[in-house]
């Protein structure tokens, strides 16, 4: 045995040059020779020559005794450990020498390959001939020796770290000594695999406990060679060991390191380690074995081992997250009603304390579950409280099972709450959250959780809403904004929407930027086409509803949401042009209730205005009362942003209303569809050369130099009749009323919804904007400097323009309404001077040429004359005595109306409509004109008095209104 203590390469006193000692064969040994061999083995000295035995001679002496003297096998096997140890040491020294390039003196030691081969041959023969007697002993010896060698040389230079499993396995399997030990163990396990492999597996488990993690390479290799057997027997042996020491309590299961003195803790730790190594390639087999063990424990007879199966599996799951993830999904799926009822029958007789401990363990495992977390949650919820609308068959389980699941859910939420909030800091943003696999996995199922929460199913929605809160806090800020976003998107009705406000109320104390992040996510989802049109409209409506609900106070959700939306008004403004009317209408509502930022970029503000005006005309065309209300409110809000915004809105509204395509909307005459472009494109396809070629030849006149060619076709014949869509008078009146109401609101009149009247106050600047747009639209070639009225003879020079103005007023009745609005905002009507005199010139020409007996035969001209004079009177361009003459136009002859209009023209020529003639009245807040400063109006009443005198029988009662 002294050879075990000698350094490598050092031999006995005889030295390496001594002649080898002859070893007799086992069959020729006499009792005297056997005694000498025993003496030589025990003393390590040759009894004949007195020399110290070499390592190889000593080993061969032991091999001889192993073959001939069975009682000596324990001592011989213990001695042979030194042979393998010497071999491994020499092998590692050779590796170090080859890496450094220096020849070590230790490499001059004996070559033990033949001895190792002899040892393998002897042990293999024993195992092959009598596996029952030798397999367990040899397997335990070989596996323990591999563990000792792995641990002893783990720190040597050149030996990879235990974490580098592949490199470590390659190193040891390239060493003949350890490879031989592995082959010996493999042979033992193979010989007993069909009878009783537990002894080999027990040895593997014991060695793994003592020498892990340096022994992991052995486990990996054996497990890969016999995966099914190792998995099955490791679990079986682990369960037996677990039962032998009694079932674990909840404290032991949750804190196994606290009882390391207990033998079952290292043994089950070895089971966990072995299965963990195999899980990377054989997870399916491990899963099937675990499930088989679980279902096997639910048989009709319940022995001690079956009772311990579930605690044993729980212990494995606690100690190995890998095993927990491997089995969790399939285990939950396998928990059918029959299985749940069997579990209830088996555990109902356990003491209450044990049941509570078991529930605590289950809750702890659920918190550590990552894979299939959402399915596990739905299983618990569906079992504890089935939904009222069930898409799958209801779980027919015992009431106690439902109560247990209810209890598990409540404890789960309580445990998650402790894990989430117990960070040791008042500000959650300062400390990174601890890992909670269950919540980490649920991050990808926020939308499903929100959908289920909004079903408002009894306890179910309360549980899931509380889970959303915990998930939002744990995974802040992404999950918080995502949860709030989906609640706002999917909620339908005030009751469902209140869940979003409740979530915000809980999270707002620890997340200051929750609403800005939610609005930003909403914008990204909308413009990335991540939402359907229906959901987009619902999201916008819900945000607008919250802003209207809780808009009071700077800390309310409505106020904060309005501020967050105001930073994205440009993004939401793009939805006003959405092709879906519901989306555009919802965007209009949202923008109308949120504040317009004061620092908005002018380009963005102008875009919002143009989009809002476009949307207003669309809803006006479709006659949607709700859409008109939202669009009008939005434009009123935008008009209050700045003076520039107000003017731009008025300009776009008036231009849009006077566009030829909108004429029929206000009862006007729309232009027939143009076919000029179609004709041009069609004509471009024609070729005169091709046409003449089809005629084959030109027509020649005999005896003449003339020829006839086809020169094409002029025109397309009669134009198709155009039958424009005619709206009902009530509908037209309603449209005009809505438009004028909005226009008055944008001009600074009262609050939204006030009806226009003759006594409203219109901002003069706004009215001037409308007047300028009117002139530019009807007469683009006229400048605003032409305010003075020329003499009546001057109308001969502007006949064409006057006819154009008259036709514009006739084709679009809205022009008169706009003139009345301008007239209210004195002195803005002065800037419409060119329109007034053009229209008056047209009417005077008509009445002068008319040969009818009364004016009622020309109803439009009569109404236009009355509106024109009344409008000029409202705008203080005419004194009351002259503006009242329109009241008698329907009682006069056409030539008389012409004479009266001519007197009005003369007055306007002598008293030009200039803004400088108006003064501001602070008491009324309006501009007025003091006609006493102008020329005496009496000289312009001669014609009027003459007409009254002529028709005194019919107009005598009105004569008092026409005296200064």
C-alpha cells in the first residue's frame, strides 16, 4: 500500500532497472504460493528477492488475488484505486508538459496502459459471468473512483472549469483510466438494466451528492447513454429515499438549505442535478416520467409512496426551475375534472396545517412559473369561478376544489403583491424589480388580461384587474401604459371604462408619466395600423369621455389626459382625414375637448384647421348631427387659439362654402361635370394618318388637282343632360343654419350653439376677413382698394364683371347670408363695395329693361333687391330712411324700383362707404356711423316721395317711415 504514497515515477529500492517479478497463473497456485502472494500484496515487498514491488507488479499481485481469493476483493479494489490515480496524475502532467514545451521528469514513470487494460478485463469477466454478485459492487467502486478523481484534480492546471461541461467531458474521456472506469460502470448498468438497476443508480446519486459539480460530466455522459433508464430510476430512487425519511414539511420544501443535515436533502439535490443535466436534450422524456409518476400516485390504493409522490414532485419543482418549466404546462392541461376530484379525495383527509402548507407551496411555485403562466392563471380562474358565457365545457368539479382554487388565487395575489411592493424604497422607479417569473411571462398577455377583465364577470374581473395593477407596477413603465392603452381601447360603456380610471388611480401615485406614455403608445399603434378602425374610433371616444368626465382640477385624470393629448394634436389631427367617418368623427370629438397647446407650431395649427374644415363639410354633407356638433366645437376651439387661427378658419370656411362643388349643399346651382379632359385624352389616341389608311386612298376628282382627305371629327355631339341632385328646402335651410351658426361662433359671438340673430355682436376684424374672402372668391381680379362708388355711367365699363357678380349671387344663395353676417360686423361691409355695386348695377339693368307691370314677376330680382338694400342699411352704408325703401319694392312697378335704386346709387356715390367714417360706441361695443356728418339725405328722397305720392292709395300708411 506504500506505493500509493510515492510520487509519480518513483519506484522501490531496486529501481526501474530491476527484473520484473514473475506472477504465477491463478490456476497453478498452491497454498504456499497463495500465501506468498498475500504477503507480497500486504507488504509491498517481493518475499523471494526482498525487493520493493513496482506499481505494476503490486497491481498485478492484487489482480491475481482478485481472481483467486474472493474475500480479498475489497482490499484489492481499494488498492487498485491508486493505479488509476497514478495514471490520471501522469496523464495531466503530460498535458501540462506538452502545453509548456518542457519535458517533465514525471513523464518517465511506468506505462500503466497494460495494467489498466488487465483490470478492466478481470472486472468485465466477473460482471459478465455473475452480474448479480459483482455488478453492484463494481459499479459503486468505479463510480465512486470517478468522483474522487474528478474532485481531486479539479483544480489542476489544464483541467477546465466545472461549468465547461463539454470541455471537461472531452478531457476525461480522452484519458484511458477514466474512460475505462466509465466503460466498467456502463457494463454494470447494462447488465442490470432489466433486473434491478437501482443499486447502480443509487451509487450514481450518492457520488453526485459528494462530488458535484466536478462529477457532472459523468452524469451527463451516463444520462446521454441511458436517458430513459436514468430518468426513470433516478426519480424512483429519489422517491424511495424521500419516503424512507418521511414526507417533508412545508418549511423544508420551501427552504431545503435550512436542513442540510438531513440525508434526503442532498439525495434529492442530486436527483435535481442529474435531471437538470438531462433536461437540455431529454426534456420530453423527463416530462413524461414526471407526469407518469404524478398520475400513478392517484390510483385507488394510496400507500406511503403514493402519498409522498406529490410532495416529492413539489420539492423537485421548488429546487429546479427547469423541471418546473418542463412540466408546468402539461400538468395544468392534464388536470381534468376527474383528476381534480381524485386529488381532492386523497388530500381531504390530511390535517388542515398540512393542507395550508401544500397550498403555500403551490402558490410559491406558481410565482416561479414562467412557461404557460397565462394558461395556469386561466385554469385557476375558470375552475374557481366559471364564466357566464363558456366556450368550453364547464369543469364539473367538487365545490371544495373550487374553494381551493379561490383560496390559491387570493394567496397568489397576496404573494405577488409582497414580491412587487417590498423593494425597500418609496419610489419604485429607483429600485429595479426582483425577478417574478410569473409576472414576467404575463407581460406578453396584457391584451388578453384586459379583454377578460372588461367582461365584468363577478370575481373574475376583480382578480384580473388586481393582477393588471401588480403587472403594471412590476414591469413599469411598459406594461402600465400597455394595460391602460388596452383598457381604453376595448372598453365599451361607462362601467367598463371606469376600470381604466381605477387602474390609473392606483398607478398614478408611483408613475408620473403614465398618461403621456399611454397616449404616445396610442399614437404609435394608430399610425402603425396596429388597431382596427373600430378599435381606433372606440379609443378616441373613450379618451374624450374621460376628459369630459374628470376635467376638473389639475390633478384629475381628465385634466392630465387632456394635457397629454394636447402634445399630439397634430398626430390625432391626421385622423380627421380618415376615410372611415366613425374614426374621423371620434378624432374630432377628442380634439374638441382637449386643450390646444399655446406653443403649437404654426404649420401644425394650419394643418389642423384645414383638416377640421374639410371634416366639417363632410359631416355637413352627410347631415350627421353628432358629427356636425363635434366638428363645430373643434373649429370653435381652434379659432380661440390665436387671431391668425381665427382668420384662417373663417377664410377656409367661406372659401369651402363658395366652392362650386359645395353649391348644391346650400341650395345653389352646381356646375355640370367637365368632360374636356376625357375628350382630350380620347382625342390624343386618334391618328389622322391611321384613319386615312383605313380609307385605303384619298378621293380624287378627275381632271382636278384637288383631293379629299379625312380631317377628323369636330366635337362629340350634344352634351348629356345634367340633372343635379336637389335637396329639400328644409334640409338646405338646416345646413345653412348650421354653417352660419359656426361662422358666427368663429367670429366671436357668444357660446357654441347660440342662434344667429340681427342683434348679435360680430368681431369687426373677423367680419372684415369674411368680406375680403368674399371679394377674392367672387371677383379675384379686384383689389380691396376699390371702395369708392363711381358714377352710375361707370357701370358701362364693368358690365362683364357686374354680370359675373350677379350670376354668382344667383347661383349661390349663401352669398346673401354671408353679406348679412358681414354687415353686422361694422364697418366690414365697406370692403364688399365692389360686390354691392356690381350686384346693384345688375339689378338696375334688369329693372330698367323689364316691361312687366309689377316686380313680383321677377321673384329672384325682387328678393335680391330687398336683401341688398336691407344689408346696406344693416351695415350703416345707408341711413334708415333710405334702407327702409326695400319694404315697398313688392308694391311697385319695375321702373319705379329702378329709379329708387338709382337714388341709392347716387347717395353711395356722394357718400362713399369708407371705414374711416365709423366711430366706436363703448356702451354697445359696436361701431356706428353718424349720418349727420354726411350730406343731407333729403335730396335723395325726392324720387321716393314721388313714388309714394303716386301710390298713396296703397303706400300711404308707410309714408311716415320715409321722412327725415
